[in-house]
């Protein structure tokens, strides 16, 4: 993952003086009654009706590099996210409608700036920036999530995800030769989408969903801990 637009602003602010001091089977339950496509459609409808959800993801590239993230969101305009790279560094984000608060750690700044800060002191300041400044590849997320169907689903085996009975539904993407998605849908209680696993030639990823409709509690950081991106120039 590249870090460009916002990263440049972050490094300029935070490396300066301001921070110097601081397969088969019917699925069982609901899975036995509905087709694979119907199960997946039901799950997407249920997820699109949620008020809040937590999304945890891990991705590993073919070269071995990897990162993980954890997002709690109202699926509209308020969310928190933290992404951590195995090569070093993490980036936290709080989005409240049209404002992003972004906090890179010291390892992230050192990595993307190409130099280490003197003393290697911890970095705990947030940057306030318009959410409209976010660009693909800069590590920031949108609070929404695309719970939409594609391809043709095929029912797999029964299993458990996070202690919940589930059925595996496998989908191949016609536009991604060799890439396969496996959707795990709860077969008891609400038909939540519990996990999505992707396996492709370039990378593999696992995304899990939990804390359905639990209180969100997204708040802006304390004013004393925030720098404004406009101060960079």
C-alpha cells in the first residue's frame, strides 16, 4: 500500500519542531433451506440494514508483505480505523463526517519519510484534515462498505466462525482470473455475513465482521492533541 498525499502532510508536520519535544454439504439450518445465491442475498440485505459494525481485515501480498486493519463504523460518515504494517508502522484514523483525524506512529513516519527522527521519540499527535483530501492508496478508509452481490455462488460445507454456525459460499469473480471469494454466512439467528476470504494470484485476505449494531462511540481527539493540516503551508 502506497502512502502519498496525506502522508506528505503528516511527515512535514510531525517531523518538524512541533513534535520534537513530544466443499459440499447443505449448510444446515437456514443453509439447508435456501440456495447459495439466496443465502448471500439475504446476508447482504441484513448487513446493509446495520447501524454499526466492526470490520477486521488482514492482507498478505505475493511477495510476503502484509498489513492488518480494524474499523468500527456506522457505515455512513462516522468511523475509526487503525492499519498496521508488518514492515513497521501504524496509522490511526477517526472520521467524523467531513473531517478526518489522522495519527501515524513514529515508525510510520520514519518509514515513509525515509529517515529516522532524532531520539526516536514516540509520536502521539493527531492531524485534522478535510475528509475530501483522502485519496486511494494513502491508508485512509471510507466509513461505508460495499455489501453487494456479484458472480454465481456455490454452497460449501458447514463450519463455525467466531463460535457461530455458518455456511461457506464460494464465488469466482469473472473479472479476476484465478481469484476466489468465500463468504461465510451465519445459519442461526440473523443471517449476518461473518467473514470473507479472498485468494488470488497477487494477494490473499481475510475480512471478518462482528459487533453488529453495538454502540459506536466515535469522538474527536482532545483539542490539545490535534494539529491542523492547514498549518503545513
